[in-house]
């Protein structure tokens, strides 16, 4: 369906004074490969409760990619760590459901979860230099990741690791096998991390800012590599980033997070051609365009992200929103629900759908 065919739905409900109904795409049944349902991740501190993730819901099928975007502190990385079960053993209070292929990851034992990591699901961490052990060679670390899950000899493991290093584009992989992380460039360390994540053919790959601090040519190579490996293995991918250009390049769906919540959730073409939330408008207005001559300065999102200890009342974005005067209700009094604005396009905003479409066309679209 093209963007021009998008029609607002549920206008009567949004404009009425009656109760709102949550019509998001996800439900509480694990019929998708990955389903995150009403996830909460809170951290108790001396200053108060940090609500890093506060009621997040989304799903993902094999062979598709979900891009999760938002400013630093919006809850993106905390969500990925919750899926991997890496909050266990900490003071984090995690609730909700995370189903992976019908199995609730929040209910399985530590031993079962360890068996799933690396084999069923894997993660590429944001900083490969700090994620790789400096005292062990690249080959030793990748071999261990393979032998934990597969009964192979050291010779067989070396052969498989060298082959994977070559497939991710590392030159002379047989020689590089015996080198240490500090002997690799930033881009090659990232490729080694991708190789480690893909050694056991995981069905779910979580990539947390995999192209951060890489130059644009290496970034493009990494994205091409992830696409080709997804085509080969049929993996589901979660791409966590603050770079909308990366999302446009690789994602099928986009989830925009703010203050620990999802504020917009849509297919990637719809999200870029008809963004529906003022925060998404702000993110797009602050990004440079290479396909046109820019006559004016970029427009950043005013203000700063909220404290996750003292989240603003009502809509968390309302202190920074330039369009809240168009809302029929007080944005600082009522928390908006995540509702379907267009087919397969959800948004969390008090401004009625037709009015948002009008504001976007008149005030936002001309500057994008």
C-alpha cells in the first residue's frame, strides 16, 4: 500500500469524549517468532525508581528487521538487554512477557537462557573493543563461542571460525585468527563481533548501534553484510540506533521510543513518508538531507530528554512539543495511549489524527 493511500481511521473515537481503546497490532498470544508484551524494566536507586522501559510492546517475524530509534536514554539498549536476559543478577525489576518462538524468556531458568544465548539469539554490542577480551586472541574468543553450543574439535572449530571471518569480509582470516583485538581496526573488530554472533546461526540477531564511530564507507559495508547474512540465514534482526539513515537503509518496521515508551510504531515507508508523532517529526527535522539543497538551518528537538526518575506527567514529550496547543486535552494531565492512526501505523498522541495530518502537511513536511 502506498503512502498516498493511507487514510486516518478511528477519527470518531479520537475526537469523542468516550473511552479510548488500545488497538495496537500486538496481543498477548505468542503467535509471532518474537513478541515483547507490556515489558517493564525498572531500576531502584537512592534517588528513586528509574523507569527505563515502561510498558513496551512489539513483535518480529523471521527474515524481517525492526529498527528501534530514539535519543540516548529512551530505553533502546535496556530493551535489548532484557531480551537477552542480561538484567538477571542485577537489581532490575523486569515484568511482562518476552516470547521467543513460543517460549517466555522471563520464565525460563538461568541454565535454559544460557543455552539460548549464542545459539537461538545473539547480540552485537555497541562497543566491540570493550566487548572483546584484550588478553585472548580473536580466534580463541570465537572458538569458545562455538564450542559452548556445538560438539566440535578444536580443528573443526578453527576451520569454521576462519571461514566465518572470511565471510564477514576480514582479509587473511587464517592469520587474523591468531591476532588480538588491539591489532584489528574498528571496522574489523565490528566484523569480528558480527562473526561471533553468527557462528551458531542464531534465529534472532540484536545489533546495538553496530555502526557507531565507523566511517560511512565501513558503515555501508556492515549494513550490506547484515542484509546478505539475513538473506542466507533467515534471521530476525533488531537494529538499535539513533541514526534514521541506517533505519531507512535496513529496516522493515520502525519503533520510535521516548521516555521508556513506544510513541510511534509503523512500517518503514509509512514512518518516513507520513510520520505521525511530533517527536518523530523532530527527529526527522534534525537530520540533514543529501538529495536536496538545504536553504535553512536544521531544526533540532527543543529541550532535553526527560529524567527517567521524574518523567513529566501526562505525555512525557509535552514539555518539548511545539504542537501541544492543538490537543483537545491537557497534554500534561493525561497519559496518551498507543492507538492505530493508520493501518499498521500506531502513535501515542492526544492530537486528533486529522489535525496531526494537517500539521504535518503545513508545518513539518515543507522543511523535511
